[in-house]
């Protein structure tokens, strides 16, 4: 059976981008057709300036939202990264396979490091090594497929390179995984800045739809989305990024294609109205289930505990094998 692994980082409130680019597919497809693991990757949240209490809160909230989005603990494994030591154990070995040069070429590192420096902060070493930990997350489980949004492609490519290199040097240990992306909404853009990704750690709230935004807030954000000069409602990502983003969001919510919606609308206002309603409808059941789950935190904790036990059992033999293959004495 295909093994699937993916993760989400508790660095901010989860967004419509996270949902359409990743979470929705995990719930609707991946957990039904594969042996799937979904992880709240809390160690990754420590790579930038962080508040410990906030990380704890966001980790719990992310777990609750994953379950609210339809992940079923009977069908898949949901767990927290820091509860399974194998991730950090394997990460060190992979640091001994990766090079400084390839880490510095990672686009997300370059962007985030520049942002931290602009704010006058220092860049944590873990921000540089972060993609290696991500590779460890994936490789520890013999993962075949990694369902992610577009922005993670480079990290999954690095993971493949590290797996191949390790296997060539030390003998076959890791499955070489591949990234999979949704057909539509693999990169949802910020509504106020449609040339930048809608990111949960960004500061510009008005351009980001959060999964827990009230319907009225969603409507306001979508109705105020930046569109483009010109009037035709056509799908053109290069020339009309604002309109293209709305068409993608609408198509993703309704299960269609943005190209098919090109020319259907006569005004930006009408497109925005339908997009806002479609988003509200997609979020409605997730928010309702989230409310129920919040009333039962012991259930969520139980799911995470059972998930980490299962994940540990799955990861340990392969990570132990990697320790032996690379030349470390068995304990
Ligand atoms: P993170 O937490 O930034 O995002 C979680 C998932 O949501 C997708 N995503 C988007 N998709 C479409 N449009 C957007 N605007 C958008 N924003 C986010 C991401 O592509 C991702 O699939 N490094 C990862 C977390 C991670 C991971 C892993 C993922 C750590 N280890 C192992 C897969 C496998 C990250 O920062 O995701």
C-alpha cells in the first residue's frame, strides 16, 4: 500500500491556503487510498523567533483543525513531531549527508532569513537546517508520496536527493519519495498581494483567510481582495494575478477548473460575491466540527497519544537501520 506522509507547522493560525493546498486532500483522498501519517511539525516552529505558550496553543489548535477537517484516526495516524524522537535522530544523520551549499540554495531559507534580518533579528541555525529535518520527517516512514502545496516542492526535491545519496553511499535504506500537488489551488495567493503566497506566518491579516474566521470576516476579506486593472474576468495568472487567484479559490471550493470560469462573470463584484460564499460554505462544516472537538480536548489528546505510539513503531526500525548503515555501533 502506498505510504503517505505530510505535515503542518504551528507557526500561525491555519489558512485557506493550508486547507485547499494540503489538508482537504489529506482528508478527502489520501487517508482513504493509502497508509497515511499527518504530523503537527512543532519542532519546525522553533526555527524563527517564537513564544513557547503560543507554539503550544497553535499545536493543539492545528491538531484539532486537522481532525475537524475530516482526518479520521481510524484511517490515518495523526501525531506531533516532537513526541517521536526518530525525527531528530534521523535529522542529524542526514545533516551528515547534506551540504552547506545545498541548504543555502533553498528559496524559503533565503526569503525568511532576509525577512528576519530586515526586522533586526538574528537568523537561527535551525532555519538553515530545517529542510533536513523535513527530509527526516519524510524518510523515517518509508514515504512514497508527500501531498503538499507548491511551495514545498524544493524541499521534497532535496529530500529525494538526500535519500538517493544516502542509499548510494551506505546501502539501500530509504524509499525515494515524490511530492504530489492538488490540480487547483496548489498556491493560494494573499488577497491583498496576489503575487505573494497566502502564508500563515505573514503579518498582513486582511489578505489572509483563516480557517476559523467568522463568515462575516471571510466575506469582508474576499470582497476587499485586490483585483487588477481591466474589467474582463479572465483566468491569466501572469497578467491578472488578483482575478486568477479568486477564480482558483472559487474553482477549488466548487471542485471545478479556473479556466472553465474564465468569461463566466461580468464583473469583479459578482466574482467576489460568489467566491466569498463558496469559501464560507467550505469552511462551515470544518468550523462546526472544530467547535465540537474543542469541547472534548481529552479526545484530541488521546488521538495524538495513540498516533505518536504508532508513528514511533513505524519509524524506529528504519532509523535504526540508517544508524547501522552509516557506521554507528549498535547499542
Ligand atoms: P506549512 O505549515 O507552511 O504548510 C502546510 C501545508 O500547506 C501548504 N500551503 C499552501 N498550499 C497552497 N497555497 C498556500 N498559500 C499554502 N500555504 C501553505 C503547504 O505547501 C503544506 O503542504 N515545511 C512544511 C511542513 C513540513 C512538512 C514535512 C510537509 C515539515 N515536514 C514533511 C510535508 C512533509 C511547511 O512549512 O508547511
